[in-house]
């Protein structure tokens, strides 16, 4: 047995473990090439350019992130935030380690618990989704600076150069951009700066149009020259705060000056001989994955038929999302019972309430009470030739965020304030309910479903993640199960998906997830099945064979109209790439 595999067996299944127990991959065969899986060929090309210039996975992550913010403004950008899960390979006498960079947005200081309620105490949904009041303080610009200063090899200016060049010369408006823009057109038209950026001449640009965004380039150049201060302090910060307030928001320049990324210890758990390194709060993803997998660990799933496996997956999902609604929030502001929720003994208690032949109505689980998904948010995964890995999920929340841009900045502001619980038991835009732990509060980071994850096993390592709002967690779960069952990166990205989130009490399923016989069998068990829904998600996976060093890229085929590929050639349709 390799020393690396022996070490893997020593990692325990709870965050009670020493946070220094980072997985050591240094003695595995190094990757023979670097792999980048992103949702856009222009972003993957930016990452390849930086690797070719001598950068590592984290420099490439800066390039991919900044470029995605430009070419997929509907999904992420400088006006939003994200989670950066990093594996830093051993080198220069230092052991390998894993770190989670929390660049989640923060509520402004003037935010109040009831700011999205009307005079009768009822939520006003558009207040938390559209316009200035919906925007939290962005975290992505600070994250790009942090990665370059603490983990990259190249100057920030070099890693941002591809995005700056593309913003000035023009990026290619694609099918996904057009599809998403149409869904938010009416709201975007309310913001003169947003309308000028994305609705020139008052209409959606034709696919293939070159879009220039010199304001975005200038914003990145300011970051390159001045670091985080160029965005969060001084004239630029005052312009942002004044623009938001003029549009009806509550930002101040001090809110921007107070923003910081936070480095947190990733969560670790073991399942079926694999170690998972995943996102801690304010992500709900890692804890929910741990609960689901710990519940499933009590069953011999390999001996069951597909319908029985789906039933048990759904019952575990139901209980994890119920706990998400009750207990999870910003760990800097509320006490999250992480160790308890990840304890196998807690999972055993949940398992005891599951009938093998019958669905548990969500109404029978004590919880929140009260009752779609679109492909906003984006994810990319990177493995470099030194064994560094990055799994990054970044977002502006709903499509085009708040649909507000501030003149002269070149990007959309997020609407992450909708990820708070406006009122206990009332669902947000993704149908998720929450309690006091995720209530609106000054300086708080809203709970997120983003779940960037590493999977490390006897034979290979993987970086995986996806957009998809409330469905992110279950998509990552199914992708991980595919990998643990022996599937390759592409199989994990392409697997048909199903989802249950406690409320509403129904299984959502893509068209190819179940056949008629399985739907009938699940309904006979008492499940409500919404089969044949449209597809969702945009998963990006990179795997690294620890014996051969082979790297594979898996791109989600659900946006094939927006193109995909995984070879070196810089074809216009390429999304994923192998760089040698």
C-alpha cells in the first residue's frame, strides 16, 4: 500500500478531527497535465494561458473567475461572491493542506430583520430579488486578490490580463447568455447601466455578437494596481455606495471598507473508503452531504435495486434539508451544531425513522412548516501538474443578480439578500425555507447551497461542483456517488438528476432520471414524483488518477448548445481543457 493510501485511512469522519489532518497527496504520481473544467470556453482559455505563463492552479483560478464574471454575467461576477476550496500541494518543505476561502457576500450594516416585510409582516419578494435593496456587499474582488497574494505564483495583473484583454477587445455572446437574458429583460431595463451593457439598442444581442466592456477592464486594472483597496476603498467604493443608495439601497462606503474574505477549515468526512473535503458554513452543502452519506452508510445500497436506492437517497435528502432549514446560518453570528449534525450517531437516529418500504411525509418531521430552479451561479474545477487543486463555485444568486449595475463599473450586483430567511417558514426564490439561524442581520453572510468538494480515494482524486441553487447539494451528491461507483468525470457530470429538499414534499426529476416503472414504484411507496422536468445544473469535474497521473475533464452536457469539449486545441466550442 502506498504511504498516501495509509494516511487516507487515518482521516476520521467528523470535524472533531484535527484541522491539520489535510490529505497528503505528495507521494501520488503527479498529474501528467493540468485540467480545467469550466462552463465557458473563453474562461477555460484564460486559465490555460495563465498555466502556460508559469502560473499554478490558483493563478488559473483567478483568470477563470475574472473571465467567467465577464462572459457569464448572468451567473457570477465582481458584484457577487463565491467559495474557493483549495488543495495546496506539498512543496518547499511545507506539507500539503486544504483551505476554504469564504468570499460570500455580507449584508450591509443598515440591514434589519424585517426589511423585506410589508406593514402586515408579510414578505415582499421583489424587495429581496430586484434592485438595490437586494444587493449584499460583494466578496469576489477580495477573493481574487487573496488568491493571488497568498497562493499564486504570478502577479495579480498577469492573472487578470486575459479577462482585461477580452473585456477591451470583446467577448463572444453565446446561446446561454441569450437564453438567460431573456428571462430577466424586463427587470434589467429598469437599470440604465445594465441596459447599456446587455441590451444595446434596446434588444437582446444576437448570438455571436462581440460585446466590449471597457468599464469591466478598468475595474480589473484597478484591482491589479491597488489590490483590494482599489475596489473596497477610496473613490471607487464611494461610487459604488453612492450608486446603490441613489437606486434605493442602503450601502455605505464603510460597508465596503469593512469587507474581508475569511479562511475556514474545510469539513471532512469518510464514506465507502473515500475522503471528502467540502464546504463548511455559511455553506449548507458540506453538512448536508455528511448527513446524507452518514445515513446511507447504514445500508448495503450495492445490493439494492435502483428504485430502493432512490427511495433511501430521497429519505436522507429530506432529513438533511429539514436540518438545513432549522440549524444553519453564518457561523460568525450563530452557533451552528456542526459536530452534532455530522456525527454518525446522529445519522443513526435519523436512519431509525426511515421505513424501507414507505416515504416519510415531510409534514411528519418536526420543522419549519410552509412550501424551480434555474441555472444561475457557475462552477469550475482545476488540477495543475503539481497536484494543486481548486474547486470554486461563484454566483450573483438569481439570473443577472439584482439586475442592477452602477454606471462605470461594468458588472451586475448580486441579490444574495434573498438567500436570507426573510421570515421563518417562508420560502425564498429557490423554494427553500429557513429559521432564525439564517435571519437577515447587519454584517451577516447568507446561508448558501454552494458545495465545492474534493473526493480522494485509493485510486484517484477529484474536484467537483455545480451551480443550481437549492439543488446544488443533491447534484454534487449524485456526482460523488457516480465517481465512487467507478464512473469517470464525464459520467459524473452527465448523470440524470433527481432532488428532494424537504419542502415542497416532492421528488423533482430530469427527463431521463426515471422510467415509468420506477415512477410507479416510487409513487406506490408514497412519494410524489414530478418526473420529466427540464434539466438543471452545469457540473464541472476534473479527476486525477493517483497511480498513472492521468487527468480527465467532465463538462456538463446540459448546455451543449453553448458548446463543450476537452482537448488542447483552442476551438471556439471548447469548455473543458487538458493543458500539457
